[in-house]
């Protein structure tokens, strides 16, 4: 099964056991710029799961590259013991460990006092910070810093390094004509713009082990005018191949301009969206292996990427965040047991905010035993009869985990299908892949013998009739009308009701107190059905609960669909055809007339009626929104932990 994906390949003189790579994945598991157990475990568990090539997250080559406290140092001996322990453990599991060397250059990122060091006097595209322009002597000092860090990793047993030159960081700033305006040896034509990275690679090659791997991650398409596009990337690749210094090439998309949306293509991009770029680069690489990456979601797509020449190696970070055992499960023919990534970029949003990496349905990230954790659930010492009322993601997770541990589980769904509101979410434009979470949970529920009762709402009398030893309420939440409107009066239509029964019209107003991806997918649906859509929110900005990369896509789609965006206005009245809104800063009223619909997404309130009815009469647990309306991860993680403790 998947013969090309699981064939060996040479990187220089080293051999990978298969063609699957974990690209560098920022976890923020470091602390005080030091490697932690969780930092190590994240890499080791993916080696246990069958990955062939593991690339560490960014390792700082210079003190000024420490953008925040979770980024580990490679420029001093602080982390040597931890680096050595990590490399030994990864290699023992049969994978090769490569360390990604990083300097942000002009990117200010998170640190308030570090001095941005730039190639030229162009501002950082994210913060608009203008950097200090590096002199030639300073450039050579940073070349030496990369080399010394590589020597340290070689000493600590790493198989090699990857030079991070994508996404607008320092090496990419040298490579790109968009950011490199120098008139010295390090600027100008392609020979000048590649001089920095070539000197770094040559220095590493001269002082490290003869079998030391040197990879380069560079832009395949920056997505900006006068930047590196696929044509320029070809020219750069051909020039770098001629140096003979590089063991493989990898290509990222976008930089910290608005093209950052393409850096981690989300559910609105097709699987393998950028593979054609990698195929072109592979032709230019003349036999030097190329890593294809960017929304590679299944073993079938990864196999095709290798078989049809899109790449020699496949990098797939988000799938391996969701399930570190993705490779071994695919190899064993157990594809249906792979926890799927749904590419909504929740995980990326967490680390972009400086938080530790999290994933919707992997509650074990960075723990010992993370790979295959769901196959090692401790059996219950006292199997009981458990009734789970509500078959959304929290209820489904509780049900299958409890059943896997030996409990007899009854799962009541008031609907004719499983998944709750998440099933509705997956019916929205661009959100279909969300259903893969439900499909995975449903498969496990069936596998472990959960008694699924569709179309039965487990009210108090029905629940008592089945005589469970314990009841889990997973009854979700309901949308409240806008605060200024009463439930008895004309309060419009909540977004869930509109998703269930969409209709057409001329003009519709969407009142947004949610700011999450489902809200804007509802607006996408409305643009398909109404001639004109107005989006009103009390906040000064929209999409505050969407990760930055995907929020760029939200803005792009809304503008392309000519949605009228009205920030800083609260809704104060609705008479059936006209909405009165009030500016939250000035108190000025604005009236929107001749509306065919008012649709709203507002704060949810817990649907805890059943829990109140049962309280005191049976062992009772609550999970997900019926306890406190939160996000998808809270529902799944809470359900998983409850299933483990029942």
C-alpha cells in the first residue's frame, strides 16, 4: 500500500526510510528559550509514528533572533544536552532529525525590544517596522552565526539543518528582489541575492560531518509584486543547484504581507493547492530532492505527489499535528483510524498569538505516548451503563472513549444524523471538510459498539427508563437574540436556523456578535442567495475570533462579494423590514431599510434544561456548550477527558 510514499530515498549520503516529512512546526513548547520535555516529545512521538524526516521548529542563530521566550537558542550551549537527547531518541525510532536554523531579519514579530536587522530599508510587511540595515561586516557575522549553530547541532547528533528562507525571514529577504535593494556583493542579480545563503551553506559544508544534510526552505511564490514568483524561484533554484551545497529544497508560499494567507492554506484552498509549483521546481533541481508541501491531507494524495513527480518527499505538518501516527496507520492499512486534520488553521492561530500549539481533536500533543494514544486507553475497572444525551462533537467524543474503555454506552441524538451544529457548519461554503471530524468520531463509536439512537431526544423520562448508571449531558447551546431585541417580538432569524433553511431575497443584514469562521461562512452562504448583504458588528473590526491567516481570506471573500461592512454599530431595533443601528462611539443612529432578512450570530447560552431536570436523581456530568459555550476544541478535549474518567 502506497509503495512510492514508503520507498526509501537518499538525502546526500543519508537514507530516509520513507518519503514523509514533518516540516518545521512552531509549537511554542519551549520555555525561557530552552528546550522542554514537551518540545522534545513532539518530535520524538512523530518519529514513533513512522515519519521519515523530522525538521525541528525554528532554532535561533543569534540573540537578536529571539522573537519570544518559546524560541530555543542554538547560538550558545544552553540546549546542547536537550538537543543531544532529542536527536538520539528520534534516530533510535528510525527517523532522521534536522534542525531548522532561523533569523527573522526585519520581521519584528512578538518581541518589543529586539532590534530588527534588515537587508534593506524596507519596512516589515506585518508591523511596518523599519529595520537597521546590515553592513557587509554584520552580514558576514550572521553568516558565521548560522555556521556555528550548525556545528553545534552536528556535535549534538543532528543529521543536518534546514535553512529557513521562506515567509519573508532573513534568508528570504536576501533572496527576494522585493526586499533586497542592496548595491553591494549581497544584492543586485541572482548571484548577489543568493550569496548570503550560499556562503552559509558552504561554511556549514566545510566544518560539519561529511554526511551532514543541508536543506533550504525558500519561496516558491511570495505573492507580491516584484517578489519571488515561480519563474524567479526556478532561476534561484538552478543557481543554487550549481553550488552543489544543498541536499534538498523545500518551497513555501507567501510572506508577511497579505499573501500570508497562502503560507498555511486553509479549508478554502484545494488539497495540494501548490503542488504544481513544486513540480516545476523539481525539474529545475536536477536530481536534488524536492519536498512538496501545502495542504497534503491524505496518504492517497501524498502517494500521488511522489508517483507523479510533484516532489521527492512530502511535507505535511497539520496532518501530523492531528495524528503523529499518520504514516504508520497508513502503512498498516488503517487509514480510517487516522485522526484527520480539517485545515481550519485553529492550531496556527494559537501559536501566532504566542500560545502553546493546540489541535481540536488531539488532546495529547507533546505528551509521552501521544502516538497511538487512543489505542492505549486504560480499561475501566468498573464497567457501567452510560447514557450520553447529545451527539455533537463533545457527546460523540465522550461516547466512543467511554465505550473503548469497556462501558456500555447509549448515545441519543435528537437529529436524524450525528454531529450537532458541527454538521450544519460543514454544510456551509468552504467548510465541508469539518465533517471529517464527525466521520472519525462516528467510525470509532461504531467500532467500539456505542448504541446510537438517532431521532431520539433523551429527555428526563426516556433517560430514566433506560436506567443508566450515569448520564452525560452534551445538549449544546442556543443562540440568543440580539440583546436589544426580545425573544417574543420580531427578533430576526438566528444563523443556525438560516443554515437549516436558507432562502433568497434582495437585501439582508447580518448582525455579527460572534466573529468566528462559521459566522463568515454563513455570510458566504447569504451572498449566494441575496443580491446585497450588509454585515454589521458592534466591534471596530471583524473576524476577531479567526486566526490571522484565515482572517485575510475572510476579508478577501467579503470584499470580492461586495459585502457592505459596517463596524462599530450596535443593533437597537428591528420592525420587520428596517433595522436601526447605533454607533457605539458617537451614539449616532443609522437605519437600514427594505430588508428581506435580519440574520444574527450572537453569544450562545447553555442548553442545560435536561441537566437541571436530572440534577440530584442520577450521577450527572456535563460536557461542551451545555456546561459553558466555548469552542470546538473545548468540546472535544472535554469529552475525551470525561470519557477517560467515567
